[in-house]
C-alpha cells in the first residue's frame, strides 16, 4: 500500500504528526508508523483522515490524483 500521500497532505496543511495523531486520538509514534508504512492504517482512520483533509480515501492511497472528494450519492 502506497501511503506516501499521508505525509504529503499533512505537510501541505502545515501540520505536525502530533497534530494528526491528536485528531485521531492516537500516539504520535503510532501515526508515524502509518506514514512510513511500518504499520497498516485501519480503514476507520483512513475514513477519518479523508474527512479531515476533505479528500477521498483513494487519494490518500494514491489510487487517484484527483484531490477533491467524491460527490455524495443521493438515494
């Protein structure tokens, strides 16, 4: 899994790892391990980060280069 965008988008928003870790309510070391690929990031954290950065999980995982979130479906 390519998680290089986690660091990129965090730095683009002028945030520190501890800022994002606080948002997720985890330790900074744990978040650091997500950024470097040492630990797999749980889907619920990916979802929270996509909402936090107003983007899609696909963008965070480098599955698309489109930074805007997908439109919400109307049922």
